C-alpha cells in the first residue's frame, strides 16, 4: 500500500468545508452506518466481502469518473482494501485514515443571527459526534460554552474575530465526550465557571441561578434547569437565546437516567419536567441552541437552532402532563453512551486528557429522548 492511499481527517474536513468535489463511499455494515455517518456519503454494505478478500466486492458500485473517492469504514483498515480495489479500476481513491473513529473529531461552524443581542454567536459543531459548542463575543470579549474540541480551535476562531476569551462555561458535566473546558480556560487565561455542584476536582467559579456574566454590552444569565444531571443549567443570552445544553434539544429532551438507579431516574424525570416548564414559560421567540444534535452535521453553514415555539411544536413530550411525561421518558431510555463511566470520571477529575481521545469518544451521542 502506498502512502498516498490514505487521507487524513483534517484534509477531508477542509475539502468539505471549501466545497471541493469528492465522493464519500461508506463500506460499513448497514447497522453501523445507521448509528452515524458523514452527510452526503454513499453507502454500500461491502464490509464482510472486503474483509474476506473478495476482489469483486465493489463491482456493483457505479461511481462517476473524474471525481476523487474517499472510502470510509470504522477504523480505516477495511476502507484501505476498498480504496485499493477502486484504484485497480483506474479511479482516484483514498481511504479515510482512522475511519469514523478519527472523524469523531471533525468539525465545522455556523454563525447564528441573534436579534435582540449585541453578541455574535458562532456554533462549533463536532459533525462526527453531534456535540455542539458555542463561541459568543461582543465588544472584543468572548465566552465559550461546552467546549468539546481542542482548545486551539476556539482560540483561533476567537483570534480571527478579534475576541479575547474571558470565560469558559459548562452547562453540566458531560457523559458522552471529554470536556476541554479546563485546558481551554488555562490556555486562554479565562475564568472557568460551572454550575455549583462541586463535582469538578479542578478549581472553578461556582455559578448559581440568577448569576450574570457580562460580555461587553451582552449578558448571560444562569437559569438552573436540573434533570438531565442535578447541576444542569441553561444560559440565557439577553432576552434572545437559550444555551440549553442537554436539557432541551430541537425535537427532544435530555435523558434523566445516567448515574441513577431506576427510582433515582424517576425522580430526576420529575425534576426535568419542572425545568422544562420553566423554559417553556419564557418568550416563545427566544432561540434554543442545544448542546447536541442527533443528525450528522453537514458542511453547509446552516445553524442548528429553532425558536422556543418551534421546539414546542416539534417535541410531543413537551405537551404531556407530568405523569405522562415521566412514564413516557422512562420507557424510551436509549442505550448508555459508550465508555460513559470513564468519561464522567475524567471530566470530574479535571485531569489531562488522553493523548488520543477518539477511542473513548467514538460513537454517536445518546443524550436525547424524543
């Protein structure tokens, strides 16, 4: 195999961000693809045949000539075989190095218009994981909410806009990805602020309901919204937007069961119901900016956002009475996120992250219940 048979995640990310023509061919089993995939990719369930050495595994795949092809599997090994077979047919083909595991760190951005606030909001999306974080700034200063990527990403995005990051915030302690908040705050010389649950071993400023954080002329207000976790909060940007973390999504609500026995999950579901009712009482035109999305994020610059009124219409659970809400949500608990116990322990410890976080973080997020 030649060195140019692979393509790094960063290169493919740049190709997609700049609109360079490329065909993405996913060769994983259908069940794996259903969990998570790259938007716009084609699929052929050829994994078993490729792994068995079948030289005809891709013969039925009809691809247009003249456009580069990137083959994709889980870890980047079987896709190498696919790329070799396509090369033998005279096509310009490469394999995504590290596969979907490496793609879990791919990201793109979307700028979100927020009428009624002086702040500019940039949504930073881990397209291969569904994590949504936010960089928002006004008057030269900025905050980051729920950082899920290397600190260098946020520092560079802030530099491009002439912002100095003064605050790094979390909506809660996460179970599906490793937080980059401690490292980002340290590298930016910023204040690390979290809900006052004292679960984090590293030093931080405690936030309570009603606290405000100034970003120039913009204001973030802390709303306590427990339920997904005991310490979950929502950050309200002026009277314009809500950063809801994993409490409220665009068509779903947060799961209440992680780190809880069945009775604890039931109690947390009741608490979540009350938190959601408080959010629903806010002005219906406020934007909801969630902490996750359950669909792969395209490189189209389209914001993942909706008004509170739109979220209410899209989420049937929000119309249920409390008992129905609790019974329904407990009956729809999805599988726990992979490696969630280890991830929670690392996030609580605030220690240095593994050199390669992809092994722990790989896989689709499972924070929502529709």
